[in-house]
C-alpha cells in the first residue's frame, strides 16, 4: 500500500495463496457500519443487495410539495422525481454525543449521521467507542449540503449562536475533528475531499497511515446528505443524471446516474495486530493505489483511461498479485456513456493477461479470464462522497456471504461497449462465489472522482480465525464438563433503546453461524460504553440467552433464577451492574474474542435541517424543517441594571439551548457551555446589553444564576479584554 513505482505488469508476481509475509503490508477491516437508501443497517443493506432490490424511490407530487418543492419545477417536463433517499436522515441522538438542542439543530445532518456511524463501526469492531486503547485516526469526507449553505446565510442564526459556531457546526472540513473530539480519538484527524472518490481515498490514506505507524486503528469513510428533504432533480441532455430515475451501468438503456444519500465507515487495523488481538476480521485490504488523470483527458470533468489503468495495476502490484487474480470488480459504474466506456477500457487494459488469446466462449477475451463486474449505484444511486465506501462495504458483505450480488435495472450489455471482447461479464443475478482452487476470494473496488482522482482497492476474504499468538487454544467442546453460565450486561440511554437492543441481540443469537456465548459476553463486557439504563441476562447457551433477551425486550423478567445457587457470583455482579457500579468482569478461559454484534439503536429527535428559501429577501428568514428551531435572539436592551438580570439569564439559556428550568446548582459547563460559546456570549453581552465582561468569568465555578448576577453587576469595560476584542473581530471577519 506504500506508493509503488510506475506500474509494470511484467514485474508483478504470479498469483497464489497469501504468503505469511503479507502480514506486514495487509490491512484488516475489523468493523464497519453504514446507512444507505432503503437500509438503516448493514443487515438490511445486504438483504437488499442479495435480493436485487432497487432502493431508488419515486416520489409523488404530494410528497415533494410537502417537503417544499417549487411547483414550477415539478411542471418542468425534464424534472425527475426520484432519488436514493435516506429516511430519517435528520434524526440524531444528540444527548449521547453531548450536544444541546440549539447545537443539534444547527449541526449539519452529515455531521450527525457520521458521528453515529463512527460509533456503530467501533462497536461492530467490538470496541467501546469512548475508551480507545490505542492511537486512532479518522479519515473521512462529505458533500456540500443545503443545510450548510442556508446556515451561512441565516442572519438570525448567526445572531443567536455566532458566525464561528455556525462554521464549526456545519462545514464539512470539521467532519473528522468532531468525531475525534466526541469519541476521544487522538490519532491523525483528516477531512478528505476528492469529489466522488472521497471515501475510498480516505480508505487509501488510512491504510497508508497504519503502515507508516501514524496510528494503530483508523476510521475511514464518508457521508453525503445534500438535503434531508424528498427531492428530485432536473435532467439535462448530455448531463450525468438519468432521464428516467434509474441507473443502468453498462446496459443498452444506460442514460446516467441518480443522486443518493448515505454514510459508511470502516474500522481498519494492521492485519498482524488484528490477528494478535483477536479482532473480528471481516475482510483484508491487500493493496491500494491513488492516481490523478492530470491533463491526459479531454476536459476537467472527463475521465481518463491511462491513469485509471495505472491505479488498478499499482494497487494489485502493491498487493503482490496480478490483477487477473480478481474474481470480481466493483466498478464506479455511473451508467454515463463516456464514464462507462472509459472505465471499461481502463479495466480491460489492467485486468487482461498478456498471454496469447485462445478461442472459447464465455471466457471474456478467450484467455481464460472471466471476471464479474457490477455497480451498487444501480441499487442506491450515486452517493457522491460516500460512493466509494458504499462499494467497499458491498464487496466485504459479498466476501462474507460467498455470494455475488446482482447489478439491477439491466437487460443486456450496451453493444457499443463490446463486453464480449473484455475479460468481464456483468453480474445480473445472485451468484455463488466459490473459493478458487488456488488462493482466496479476491475483488477490486474502483472509485473515480470528478477532477481525475482515481482510487483502486484490492480486497480479500478474511483469514480463518487462528488462535491469537500468546493465547491458549480454546478447549475442545467435547471434553468440557458442561456449558458455563455467562452474564450478558446491556445498557442504553433509555428504556426503549434497551429493549430494542435486547431484541436485536436475541435475533443475532438465533441466526446461523452466531458467535459463541462466551465471545458474546466478552464483547458486551469490554466493547460497549456503560450507560445509565441497565439490565443483564444469565444464560448457559445461545438459545437460552436468546429466550431471556426476548423476555427483556417484551418487558418480562429476563432471569428466572429463583432458588438457583449463585455459584459463580454472577448474579451478585449483575446487581452491582444494575445499580450503576463499575464491575470487574471475570476473565474468559482463553481470553475471549471480540465479535461483531448488533450495535447501539440510536433514537433521538428529528432535528430537521435548514433549507434555502425559494425567493430569498432581506425580510424573509431562512426556513427550517426542524421541529425544534433555533431560539430567537434576545432583543437589544439598554445597559443592564440589577432588575434586568432575568434578560441576561434568558440569553444564557438561549445560547446553551436550555428549554426547561435547570437545577439551581447547575454551572455553565454542566449546562453544556464551552469556551467558544463563552466567546459568543461576551460579544452578545457587549452588543445587546452594553456590558463588558472578562471571558475568564465563564471559567469560574458559578451557578447560572450566580453568573447572571455577576454579569449584571459588571459596569465598566475591562482593559484586559483588548485581546478578546481582536479575537472577536477576527471571527466576525471570517
């Protein structure tokens, strides 16, 4: 994955089993999470892909009008009422991530969605999202959003929370830092931007950072939510969007792509570390490469053959393999005339063998190579900055299930592509993916960005799970005296979330290939953040655990243990857990293994999103679809007098997003305040009340009432605040 020398097919070794030395250069995908059109979780995503479901939605006129569509636009004959729509993209579990209501409403939906996706991906890796034990990097990117544009032009919002706060809460350059800050991750934190190839570029950069030792774990991926509204688009002849609302890559009816929204993150570790630590390895990244077309194309937005080919060959060279070791390639596949033709030409150049062709049907070019290709854009649309990670997650799921998922909406290949002269065939139905006679199941994933940034990633099936070095082998089940009772601790923020979690875990334990109960218990004890609402289940086998978890989900007592001796002391530990105590859980024989389990069921409110007005004027404020709108700014007042302390208290409540009375002992920081909000309040107090207060006042341990009283008592400007004035002026200038 380090940058290879200029590609040369002759220098690439023969294909075969992965040698042991690959541990030094391979990257393990140990966790992943995503929300895509028609799929709130990856289990649903896989079911849709496997079954050939097209999750692109056709909206009714009533739905579009209800979400603010311009009636004149709907009457345009070129308007297409379709999209890969992400349901409830505005819902956010704000309290879990430490945002008050005002901040949550201002926070861009992409930030909200990516925070939850990062949390879930770490849980999928069997890791407590708030207890990172090693140096963890974040490499993500996003798309431009309507919310961000509206926020930056909303004068009322700027008056309410401050221009700098708006930028921090809405700009995509802060996607990675917010994840690092809220989850306490101290590795590199980069927001990546390469247009449509953003999220796969993020994977490449994260893999490089792991191999260079810049971090030990990395989160990589992307998000794209241009708007939370149901919204179609206008088709233009020669444009990239389809005239009929369907994406048909490589098909005779191909006419362009369809926009979509979604988010995905993968958790990466060096393969050697993942094996040593017993991580739940879902797939292996064997090689990656990144190129740009430069000036070798007809225009800035046009793709180029030469550097697309180079990206593919360099990635497989970095993997120590020939490209024809692939059995499948997930293409960028936008279904545009130029895009499909160029991508297929580049892939043919990269994957074709240099052997002399021999005749024979069904073998691509007649050289014994027959590689399946497809594009997830046919299922969910083009997710822009999240497109690459959506493709990568699709391939990982196909490797896990040993099944090639079909590309949908297609009938037969476009004749001008001459697919029968290439090494490829389009996978158009669910197809078993057997392990090759030599080597592993392997696939390539391509992502191509407008502007010419090309990425290719080589993915391989996960290795068998050997016993991690330094750990005893698990005992043979046939020699065990009997099943050991396990305690499964669960926690959530709310009762409803807890019962939902119990139900999904019960379903997972009943599924074929469910992990051992000991590994489930170990993961729940060490890989989840303890929360306030708690329960536990005692069980000695998966079936019993599923039954008792179902009882918990249905509101029935989960542990019918009356009269049974507490021989292992597990019930006593469970009661300590219920009371909110810190529990030292018993060690599992063999150390226990982290496994992939259902992740936290986020809930929260629908905070909506800011929208751009149809006919903006100075008198027309920006509309919002949020149920909870940012509070109105306080009216300017005369210089404060003791009797006006309440107005100051109201200003503090507004800035902190407090809608109800708080306990008398609540301090500024306990109410959700921070240094940036303090800077904003100093400016508001000066502008609206004519009061100059030192910013250090907000750092004192004062209750909110005491703080309001102290502010009201301040009469004269503080000369020590000259530097703050300069800082505020700089913020206002930005």
